C-alpha cells in the first residue's frame, strides 16, 4: 500500500508501542517473538554472553559478517530472529537478573522456553515478574507443559513429532516413520503461542490483568493431528504410513510424470470429472466405482494405478497448466531453488 506522500512517518502497525522481552532460544519461542515483531512490536532478545542462542551455531550455511570477520550468523538463526534487538546479559548473576527485571517492568510481553521452574531461582519466573508488572503477559514454551508426568523433561520438535503421532502417519508404506522436513511442531507451537499472547494482551489492556500462558510442543502436535486425531476419537481409526496419499480423499497425491512429480488434489466429485476430461479419460468419471469419493477411497488401488499410467509419459509443466485451466487443483513438486525461482513467488 502506497504511503501518503504528505506523510513521511512510517505506517502504523497493529502492535506499535508494544514491548516484548524475548528470553527464548532455538525455534518455537523465537518464532512467536518474531511474529510479534512482524506485527510492529519492539522485541528485545536476551542471550547469554558468548554462544548466545544455540541456533547461532546451527550451520553452515552462515551469512558472512560485514568485513569478513568471523563466520557470521547461521541461516537457521536468521529464520527466526528478524525484527529484534539483541542484548547479552548473564542473568545467573544478581546484577544480570536485575537488568532483566528492569526490562520486564517496561514490557507488555515476556516469552521464555526454559525448563519448568528454571527461571524461579533468578527471580524471573511469572510470579516474580507479575508482582512487579501485574499486567504482564508471560508465555512459557516447553516440550511437555508446566504440569504432568513429563513436565520436567526437555523437549525438541523431533521428540514431539514422534510422541505426538505425526511420524506414525508420515512416510512410505512399509518404510520407517519419518519426521517432517522442517520443525513443524516448533513452528505451530510458535503460532499457537502468538495467538494466545495476542488474546492475553487484549485481556490485559481491558482489565489490567496479565496471564501466564503454558504452550507445549506435545500439546500442539496432538492438536495438529486434526482429522487423523478425530478419525480415531470418532471411529477408532488408527492412521498409518500412506506416503503422499490421503486417508479419506482420492485422488489426492503426487504422481510420477515424465520429468518430475505432479500433485493432483481432487477435493470433490466435480473436480474428479474435470480431471478425467482433462486427461482424456471421461470413462473413469462414468465408472460407478469412481463416481463418488467414497467409492474412489474403497477402490483407491485400482484407480491410482490407472492414473499413474496416464501421468507417466506426460511433462509436468504442460500437464499442470492444462489441469489448472480445467479447474483441477494441482502443481509440481518443487525443489527449494525452484520455489524461489517461481514467477508467482
């Protein structure tokens, strides 16, 4: 949006004037703080002197520092820490903890991801800081939450993906359970934390009352099972490894083509009919086994074998263009370099 030519000041953003104290490291907490920064908040990231956030060393690749001194910052660190100001404070020392308390006194939001109770000995836990700043929104991000048998355990995304069921439904049939290629559980926890922080911030602005938010990787991952979790709760269906296939929608998967892989995501019977016309197989749409989605799910193996034979000799780009023109959701399976080279992107 073009700025008013007579107004030289920067456009207002939703969280202008909001101060965030980011005591978190690695991904979930920093992702939440970064999102708040994207929305206009002033974010101050507190790191331990020396190494700092663990992800500063999670490389290569590294972005070289100006002048070429030192390895620079890792790409991993950069992905979760834009729009922040950084300060090194050793809050294991009394004077360092006092500095952090002074920062918290001026903040509306604190985000931390230390082990349960780990900040209490420094006077930086929620009871201590809320006594100084009653309207403070204090968000704790952990692996397993503030309560329960696993609360004292440390947790990483990989662990939560496994314990939370995601890996049991990710991977090729007959293969090994597989984690998702990015730390999806960390990222979703960061998004959930952002949502909770914004709700608590609105409450604090209305009432003057802060809140302690408890966000856990395992909680998030179980929530994100979505239809797979509900299928179990409703029908006792335990999902398994299906590769790129969908448990309840067919065809909804990738097919090998002549020069790559093409995704075909047919969400309803009308789209299936359009697909069949576009690939010159209208007979498939008329087949009583495939006319409705429920039948296509039951007869998945037969239908997907037929479609695989159709797509095998076809070029990806031209085929995707033809299907898209026919109203069929589709697209290529892009490598990351092709993602950033895409003209739409």
